[in-house]
C-alpha cells in the first residue's frame, strides 16, 4: 500500500524522464499491446468508435513513456 502518493508520483516522473523510449520502440510496444488486446478478444463485440478509444488510450500511455 502506498503511504505517500506525492512521493511516489515524483519518483515515477523521474523514472520516466530517465527511461525515454525512441519512436520506433514506442511503435513496437503499441503493436504488441494491440496484438494482445485482439488475441484476448477484448475488442470483438465493440463498435469502431469504441475500438478507436481503446487504441487511443494505449497510445496515450505509451507516449507518456
């Protein structure tokens, strides 16, 4: 359990600044995550707009790294 959320947030930001990924690496991660999502059939019964939202969320997370 996290006792000091602000301290953890500062730590995470420092780690992200230290470990930036190249654009190529980000694309590889995005493709791997998308392949995982499709293999788990998470997007199977969703509309195209909902699928786009999921892909956008994945991309947003990766771009923060």
